[in-house]
C-alpha cells in the first residue's frame, strides 16, 4: 500500500474564491496513484483546521509522525490568516526538530503571487522560509482549464515531487530509532525543558508588558494629534488635514516598528512555550503529588500562564482599536497606509499568539492539580 504522508494547509477564503484548491489536491492524489501504481493510504486535507483538543501537543506530534510532509497553499490571504500562520509556524518548528531544516520536508505551492515573497529585504520570518525553500509555482497554472495539457503536466510534476519527498522522508524517519536515548538522558531532557519553560514564561510576561506600553504610546500619539487638529482648526481644508496626517505618520513610524518587533518576539516565545508543553506533561506524570515544592512550581506556572492570557487578549484588542481609529484616514493619506499595514501584521501575530495560548489553556484545564489545595498544604506546612 503506497503512502502519501502529507498535510495540505490552505486559507479557506482562497478555496471559496475559485473552488479549485481542493480540486488540485484531488488531481495530485489521483496522479500520485497513477505513477506509483498503488492506492493511497494516508493524507490529510485541512478542511476545518486542526482541533488539538486537550492533548494538542501530542496530536501535533502524531500528525507529524504520520504526515511529515507539510504542503501550504501560499497566497496573500494565507499570511493574513493567523490560524494559517500558526499552523505553518508550528509544523515548521516540529518538522525541523524531527527531520532538520536541510531535509526540506516543507513543500510550498505558490498559488497566488505574494509580492514581497521574493524580496531579499523581506523581514517576515515565515515568508523568508518559504522563499528559501524549493517551492512549486502554480500562479500561471491556476488559470488553466483542468483538462489542458499545461495543467495536467503541472499536476504530474507535483505528484512526482511528492513521491520523491515521500521516499526521502521514509528513509530519514528511521534515524530517531537508531539514536534511542537512555532513560537517564531522557529525564535530564525533561528537567532542562522545564527549566527553560520557567524562563520563557517570564519572558512572555515581560514582552507582553513592554508591548502593552508601546500600544498605549501609539494610542496616545493618535489621540493627541487628532484632538489637537480638532481644537485648533476651524477650517479643516485639505492642506491642513494632509499636514496633520503626515505629522501623525512621522510620529508613529518608530513605535509601530517597535510594536511589530515585539509582536514577532511574542510569537517566537509562545512557540518556545508550546514546544516545552510535552515536557511539562511528562514532568507532571512523573512528579510526586505529595511534594509541596513541585506542586508549588506547577501552580505558579499555571497562574502565570492564565494571567498572561488575559493580558494577551487586552493587548490584541488595544492594537485593533488603534487600527480602527486611523484606518478611515488611510483613504485620504498615503503616508498612513504603511503604518496601518504594519499594525495589521502586528495584530495578526498577536492573534496567532492567542491561538497558541488557547491551545495551551486546554492543556492547563486537564491538570489534575487543585492549586487552592496547594495553598492550603503550604499553610499547613508552615503551621507544623
């Protein structure tokens, strides 16, 4: 039985736009069957987005065990959907950890051209990764009739590339079995990751605090400039309005750049938190429930993460409100448009962080530890 171990990811709005993405997947799988001469046993098309449930890190590992080739259908909408970028970032992290960057288990298909994807100056980490990966350019073939020679040859080339990658991954996948770690080595790894988790959790809170301060500064600049304009100008002609928006743009460039950098750092740190969650689950399975210090450590971490979550939502809402205030003026002033675009990217990153956080909350809610009980135990210990 032939395997086609791949996970297809796409923005649903792109499928709704022309209805041809799932048709392409269907045709590639049919061609794959034809060139290998066997039925296909295993592939997954992301129709409803992954729902990790309360064991989402293990589910992610399971999908990568079974679907080590990740095929994102790249379009502008794909990078504007936090659920898509979260999925891409998560799979890249896990695939690199398991198979290594150079093994190229990522197989992007450029479905609609993304202008800055081929720009060497692009500082978007995910776009850089796609650009530096051997991708398939489908931007012309998407206009071809599905019965045309160009379309059918394109489908054949994707199927051939998929077969080659599938064979390569199957050979690579045996490496972890050869380098099997001893039980003691595994225990050290868990403790190291737990130590990292404490540090990263605090970094997340610190970064969130800095980003919140920046968001407040942005809101203050916007409100002060617009209030000043409304108070001093009885004759709001075009030149006065343009001067106000140009001044506003100049004042916002630095804090908005800062906000975007902090949002990127936030997303990276949340990714690190996510990768440490399996170690946390293992630690909890091994911990002694009667050990007060271990219980205290776990409960403090849980409280920190829950506290961070509420503030992440507030921060995302703050960025969104900043955008709402100045977005209407973008139609009148070209200078404000890059500012709004960058704020929008920061908002998408924060939304991606929220998605990651919400998955983590599902894990937190499964913890069979009563932290109120932990406080009672601590008080009892002091009394004795």
